[in-house]
């Protein structure tokens, strides 16, 4: 149980979940599920569904996943990849929908709100929910109830505590009218490792998370759930990309609570950061980085920092490129003018 979880619920790959209260579990569901919902308001302030792949062959990170977000009196917001649709219409980002602000930042889609709900989506499978303290005890769903007590998180959709993970998870499935009905997870489901020797090999590999350079974060994020999720993933597909991705997941959790594992790729040179030129990999990008206009509203419910490809420290992202503050365009009456542009103002004779 991570004490310093800061109220973050996370789900990654297809079947890994960690509740707001820090309980990790593996649930191999292939349906759509209520990840989190505001269950203690007459009208829920938010509902988040996660759509798992109906069938997933190969690495769990290569199978598609998507999200649906519901806010009062608004059409469904659907997020897949880096595309956001509302009521079936593609939204350009950034976008404000009532009291919800949606933007792309580094490798994430961020959804922030004025009511203490925020979400980050990594564009493929990782979803990270953060709530303010005012939401404690109020959510329900696969993320649990956020009451600082991990042991009571297996409450099903009828509000009853159950012992079976399958019963718990299945109860949160949602039927989609345009999708085939999907199958419940069996009560006696088992993990993806086929044999003990396969599991032992995976454990040996994944135990890398228990040593340098990850030690610097152990005090803040318990590595054991991430070793467990790594073992599951390696048993599905034992390749370097999957291994690197499981390491990323741990370091990302560290960044989200503000204790990034610096330069960990130096110890794992095969784990490329995949950044395009002019961008560099950063362990701790502010969720509200400086902009040329300095007018952006920073909502206070963010993850501490984000990992991913971004401008080198000290530069500002402007129209997709990194520039120095001194290169920022001037804004006059709402119109941006590039540096050096001379404005001739009309004179009027009185
Ligand atoms: Ca709980």
C-alpha cells in the first residue's frame, strides 16, 4: 500500500489497476467498465469508463484501449489515441467543455476541472485519475471509494463488499448498445504466467525495479505492484519493449507524485525515449508549464509532474516548436505579432 499516493487511481496495460487507496489488482476483463464515478451525488459530477480490447493478442501495450467521460448535461466525451470526440464530433485541443478543460500536454491528454476531478491519459493505455480531498469516500467503480482504506475497495456495483475480484470487476461492466456483449471473467481466473519457471524468469527480470536507479523512489511509491504487473506482462510477451514499458510505468508513478527517477534510462540503454528532434525526455514536466501569454489558467488538482517528450528546460512550447521566452510573439489587441514586427497605429486628428 503506497501511503503517499496523493489520491491517484491508475490503470495501465489492459488489466492492471491500482485504486485511489493504493490497492493493486490484476483483472483480465475484456469489456468496458466504470473506472470511476461520483456515486454520492443525485447527478454524478463525473463518470469515467474504460474500454478494454475485446481480444488482445501479443503485448498488452499494443492492444487498443479508450475512455468515455460523462459530465452533467454534456454529450459523451470519447478519447482514443490522442483524438477527443464529443457527441461524435472531433474536438480540436485545447478545448473547454463547460467547467472541464481538455488539452494535450507532452505525451498526455489532460482533462482538468473546476470541481476537483482531473485525469491524464497517455494516448494508448495508461489512465491516471486524481481527485481532491473533497471527493474522499464518494467515488465508486474499479478505482474504489477513496476513503484512505485499501481493504474495502472491492465493493461491487450494488454497494456490497465482495471477496472475489471477478465478481467485483464484472459488476462494473457496462453494456454498450453498438458493441457485442462481452464475457464475464471467470471466478477462478488465473494470471498469464503458464508455469512456475516462466514466472520465476519474469520475476528475476522485473526485480530490476527493486534496485538502483529506482531505489530513490521506493519510499514514495511501493515498487511491488509494479513488479507484479511487470511479471504478468512479461509472461504475455517477453520482449524488450514490454519490459521497458513496465519500467516506464513505475517511473511515471514516481513523477506523478513529484519524485521522478532521474536519468533511469542511462541504466537501461535499450529503453529508448522515442522523442522527436528538438524535444527531450523530461522526468518532471509541470502540468501547467509557462506559455508565451502567461494567461493560462492553472487548475489546482493536477498530478505533480508528467514524464515524456517536451521542450528542454527553459524553453517554451509555442505552435509545436520550442522557443526562448525572448522569442515569444507580442500580443496586441488579441492578435499575436512576431518579434520585430512594427505596428503602425493610425492617428486620428481631433
Ligand atoms: Ca477504500
